[in-house]
C-alpha cells in the first residue's frame, strides 16, 4: 500500500508523517519524536505488539487495520481536553460517510460503534517538554479488515459496513477532515462539536450500568453529557456527573 498522498496531506499541514511496519505502540513513538524534534507528527504502524486502550486494556493491533497517533499542540485547559476525543470521533464518522457507512454511534467516553458493534477506540495522553511546550497525543485504533472476537462486547470492521477498500484511501479523507475540524476549535466552535457528538451518543435516556475506575458499579439513567465530557447520571441520589468509567453492555 502506498501512503504517498497521505504523507503529502500531512506535510501540507506541517506534520511529519512516520510510517512503521511494526512497533510496540505508536503513542510511545510520537513522544520520542516530539522529544527529539519539538514538533508535531503523525505515527502510523501496520502492526503494534503492545497496543493499549483505555485503563491499560490491550488493543488488538493486527496488520490491515489503523494504528495511529496524532500529536497536536495542547492549548486547552484540562477541563476541555475531552474535545480532542470529540473531534477525532466526529472526523472518523464524517470520513466514513464518504464510504456509505451509516448508523455510526459514539459510546461514552471514547468508543465508536456501527450497528451496535465496536470498530474503533480513542485514547488521549498529555506530553510536555522541559521548555513547557505542551502536546496532546491522540491515539486511535480502527478495525479495517478484521476485528477481534471478544466476550465483553461485539465487534466489527470497516469492510463489513462500508465501501472502504484499504487504509490509505480512508486516511486521505480522515486526515483532511480531522485537521479542518481541529482548526475550527481555535475559532471558538468547540460547542458546535460537542452538540454534534451528543446527537450520536448511544444509550441516552436508557438505564445503564457504569463500572468506575475503582471497579465499583453505579446504576442510573443516562441523561447526556456535560461540555467537559462528564456523563450525567440520574438515580436515587439525584443527577450526578461521572468523569471516568465504562458503560457495561
């Protein structure tokens, strides 16, 4: 597969494109590049052997799928960091709509589903240099030609529900859309993306169970999300905000 067009697109946005056949994790590679060069990059690997999802969970990373990390300048307060995940999810959905994908939904806080099956996940990691320049590294994994069989939730991949033929043609659309959306954050359009994200949220209005980081379980009705990305949960204790956890399926 040729990534020539992908590289040109990213170079036009001032990004170094690093394509690796295999690596432990593209998140670590992005940090190494930033430390050495003090500039942004996109790292794409054909295969990862230590891919990670949220909370240290393993992310299966076989050949043929997207394993990517994007570094961006972190100019937002910590309460606004969720917008980085939001624009990534929205950009993935918008790119796939060019390939006739339908019924794409977002599962709070960072999973992407089609027809109630997971096909993509996003993680965020902050990174700072000694000169106090701050970066946000956005890691994304997208199942393109295969997906793992898991007991926790059903999975799918792009070729099952879209006309995507290979990784490069999808990334050409995705990176253009992502950077166009990212640039709009500077123009105070953050709330616009939050509203778009809310419209595609799964389970709103339904009774849900959330596993918190300490492994305790809370139940209630999913009322939506706040602009800082926290989940609104209504139960016998009233309306509360949940900042981190996993909705159990």
